[in-house]
């Protein structure tokens, strides 16, 4: 099964709102990894999604796919080192 995870929220901002959020995200990443589901993400740097992707891999998650607008400037925004890249061409196609 593929699980798509969305939401560009900054991890630091989330922690300011909810001090226990990181532990919940770690548990989510662990459950996903143990279930052998692959994840589909758009890992904006310093985002919740990037944190989940990295944590998923630390828990030996099976596969990460990243939706990346290869025809636009993505290098300064996305961490593309977490898995297989699927091009959506432009930002407006990412959703």
C-alpha cells in the first residue's frame, strides 16, 4: 500500500504549538515503516514531511517516493535525497 503524506508545516513551529508533536510523528513513522507501506511525500526542507520521511527511513521503512517539480526551482525548497523522484514537472502539478 502507498500512503501519501501532505503538509508543509515547519517542525519548529509545530513544536511551539504542541511540545509532544515530535513523539507522535516518530510513532507514526515507526508504524508506517513496520507495516512495510511505502510513503509518497513532498519533503520541503525543515518540514514535518521531511521529518517523517527521515524517521521512516531510520525505522527501516521500505520505500519513499518524492513528488518533485523538476522543471521548476525545487533545489532550494525540497530535500530530494530521501527516495525515488517522481516528476510532476511544475509546482502547480504537485497536488
